[in-house]
C-alpha cells in the first residue's frame, strides 16, 4: 500500500412505530421485508405498515437471488459499454459511462471525505449511479449493500459477494509478495492476502483507467488537481483482503455503537473521523479490500465501492430514522479533515456533482424519503 494513501484513509423523521414484516415472494424464494406505504412523500411520521412490495428496497447482497445478482452485474458491465459524456480532451482517461462516475468522485475527493459532506454527497452519488443503471441499462432492481458486520469473522472468499462465482463481484487478487504491511496509529495489522490482479469471477478482466494517485503530503488535498489527474493509465483491478481491519473497525459492535450515537458528530467520529490519523469504519472498509479500493480518489473503479457506500448510507439512514430531529442533523465543513479556515456547512450550502447532475442544496440530500429519494434498507 502506498504510504500516503494509507495515511489519508486512516486519518482520512420520527422513529418507525409498530413495525410489521411483510413477505415478498419471488420466483426463486421469498424475503422478509419491512415496507412502508408506496408513496414515500405521504409517510408523515414514518409509521411502517405491511403493504405493497413495490416500495424501493435496498437489500444486502446475501439476500439477493442469483438472478438478481446477475441482473446487477450485467447492468454494471453495461455502463462500460456506454460512451462517456465528459469531454475527451480534458478527461483523456475517461473511456466510458462508468468512468464518468470515477472522474466525478476524483474531482470532489478533497471535499467529500472525513468531513460533513461524506454522507449527503455520497447518498446522492449512489442515487445517481442507481438511476443510471435503471434508466440507461435497463436494470430493474436497486443498489444492494455489503453488510460488513455479517462477515467480520468470516473468510470473505467464502461469501456470495467475493467467492469468484459467476454471481459474485469476483474475489481476492493474486498474491503480491511486495505488498506492504498495513499500520495505523493503533498498531500494525499485517498485510492482506492478495495484492495483485483479480483473476477469477465476472470482474477478472475489469479495467481501471484512472490513477493511482500519489499523495506525498496532506497539503496536496487543499490544492487543485494536477494536470495529469485524468491521464489514461490502463491496468487491472487489484484486491487484497485484510480480515483484521474488518474485525477491528466494522464489526457488529461498532455498527451498534454508531447507531447508538446521540449526535451526528458522535456518529461521524466512529464512521469517518475528521482527524488525520484516526481510523473509522468507512476508510477501514476501503483499505480492507486492497489497492484499488484504497485509492481514496479513484476507489470507485472497484465495483464493490457502491455496495460499501450502500452500507455507509444504510447506517446513516437507520440512525436518522430514530428521531425526527436527526433527519436534517449536519456537522462539519466541506473540506477534508475540517480545517479551521473552512466554513461550516448549512442546509442551504450547495454541493456539486459535475456532469452527473445539477448543483444541489444539502437539504435536498438529507431525507431518504423526500424529494428525488424514496428507498428503505432491508
């Protein structure tokens, strides 16, 4: 792992009442789901009823049928076949529609990590990606999520998400003897089990076109991107699974600690600390998967990115649903590590999404059942 990147990532509604469980029957089995009324915008106090299963629900990957997993994988590959909408002269490394999302994340990296924008910005980013899958690639499902807390003591290569089967997102990378040991201020946790190219499963030949970004000092994060930030640099998808990181920072107890947080600042201290050098569940989930996911700028190039951030958004959503005062709770600035010179965010602060969407006020990104959003996590 490049030492600069490791430093960056390591430093780097009323509550539902009388919740009832509905049953969705599928062609390949059934799922227990908690569903509200179909119209999210008439939910009022979010009282949950057992009604139509047409409500958009995001399931954890282990609950999806093989057909549903295949549908998602096919839609992601479809994004590789669609042309980019970004200008090629300014973005020579952007080769397709999927790369539009990679480049957008790169452009705003210093504004959307370890600060107050992590949660609202990535919520909308996920929404835009899901919308592209559905509108441009005919996907009929919704974004799944990777529930790290279910697998903190399970070999990832034995899970449906990473078992290299045709319905997985592929598995670990080939063993790289030169991979560095992962160390944090709390101690070293060994190296991962791979480090090289992913060679099995559907994403064995998945290309990455942008990065890697070499971070020499944290000062770079507050400067404009270099002219070669979007250069074309084709290479393979790389992974290296590190179970120690997951056991320490993303286990079930950590998730419960986040959900018990009384304020948004308490939640963020565990999820994504704004103090350089501190470790949180969000960066740990990235680094635990190895080289491609560790690059904070271009981690979107690993398809698991969207499932990892689905879990991040799920935790925030569940926390918000515990009290109406939490729905618009905001903390921090729009600059990485919340430097003292950066202004505090307000609900009227506008944030940008580049070519993907118009600028949005933060208040538009806060409620998963308002405005453009209408989804629940199951």
